[in-house]
């Protein structure tokens, strides 16, 4: 399968551009108000928009899509884009847009609210939320002493047929991008080859968690908040499972930043910067702490939902999100037969 990441950073054909545009659903009239290209969860962004408009009176519209779709579309549109802001779930799409030279500098008011570890060193965009990589496992299949010490262990023959993941999703590809940055190409390539042999392939994080819960596999690599959301409701797809945190700066302890950036081509830069400042303010980050997203706040000293392991306790590896190379990841995953 050809990964959509291959199109990022490339000159898209007219056909590919049309696909990118039609894949994004417009939630309202793009000509009316500040326009956000939104690849974050729609419910979370709606909460941010409603709170921002209530506080400022500034109207906001958005176009919904995925990280890859909207990153591609912005790169294709270039300086002619009508978007003012982009929000993504993961960092690689932000890094691709940054490398295309499409971001304005983030205002100092926003930078002052976001610790350095939760934004790229360039300050061309900023983290607005975070999620951590976890190994979810079936409690009847694995005991704590049987859990992998490192995500890198999953390439070993002992794990054949016992774990799963969704390699076609940008979520998972962001984890591989961090692995590439932390361990280098040879180690990442070897791990992906082991994954091709060992792992069961699932459509997305939810399907992976469902299979773990049903005992189809012993465990799998997902992001934490899918588990916490289900635990807070019916426990239908997580009731038989628990989470394992790799910690120790392991690639499997990677914390992925959801990004926000203002487009250089925006005709409403002042309002766009205000929006970015607002969602990283206490009021904006409180939406994460008290809402149902179960994502981590990263700014304004807002603590996480009490159900979550504190970010500081995750002992995540240090990764500059602007260095995550989506194209290289696509190449390596394709070579390994995972895409």
C-alpha cells in the first residue's frame, strides 16, 4: 500500500490536489471568520473555538481532515492558501509544513506560555496538546514481569504473532519517526522488518485496543488516550486490559505533540495569533484538563487530568519535533512491506 506520507513535501498533481481538497469536510463557510485547517479531534477543536469566540467575539470556521490530508493541501496551496491556522494531532505534518516555509513566527505571548520541550526550537509552530505512546496488554495474557522492557524488544522472535499496531495511521508513523531520530536508520529498519514478521496489523488505535481486549493478541502499541476514554465510559474495548509505560527515555516512551501554527499567507494574522495564544493559555489548556479528550495539557502550567500519569513521570525521550522525518519513515516502512 502506498502511504499518503509520500505526497508530503512533493509537488502534487492536479488529481492529488483534488483528492486532498475533497477529503476535507467543510464544517461551515470558509469565507466567514478565521479559517482553521483542523486535523485535531473535532470535538476538542470545537470546544476551543467556542471558548475563544466567547472570550474574544472573533468568529471561527474550520475545515476538518487528517494530518496528512491537510499537510498535503497546505503544501499544494502554498502562498495562495486561505487557511489562517492549522492544528494537527501529531508533529510530522507540522514539520513538513514548516520545511515548506509556510509558517509565520509564533508570537512571543504564546511562546511564553509553552515550555521549550513542548515546542520546536524554531518557534515556527507550537505544541498545543500531547499524547504518549503506551503498550496496552491483555491482563489474562501477560503479567507485569512478561512485559517488554523496551519497544525495541518487539522485533524479537519471542513476540511473533503476539502484538499489534496500525502502521498506516499517522499516529503510528509519528512513533516510528521518533524511533528513527533516537536510534538511527539501521536500528529502525531492523525493527520494522521484525514488525512485519511479528505484528498483527490493525486499521487504527481503536481496532488495535479492541483486539487486545478480546485476546486476539497479547498487546499492542497505541496512544494512551484511547484507553482512558473507554475506561471513562463503557470499558467495552478496554475492560480486560492495562497500560504499560516504557519510560527511561525509551523510543516507546515518545510523547507526540499536537501542533498549532499560523500560516504566513494568512490575511488575519493578528486574530490567528490570538487563537494560538488562547488555546495555550490557562483557559485553553483547562479544556484538556477537565474535558473528555484525555490528552495532556502542555502549556500555562495546567496539570493533566488526574486519571493520567503526569507528563514528568513518563520520562520521555528528548526529541525536537521539527526533526521528525515523515518521508524517511514512509520509505523505510514501505521497504519493510508495512505500507
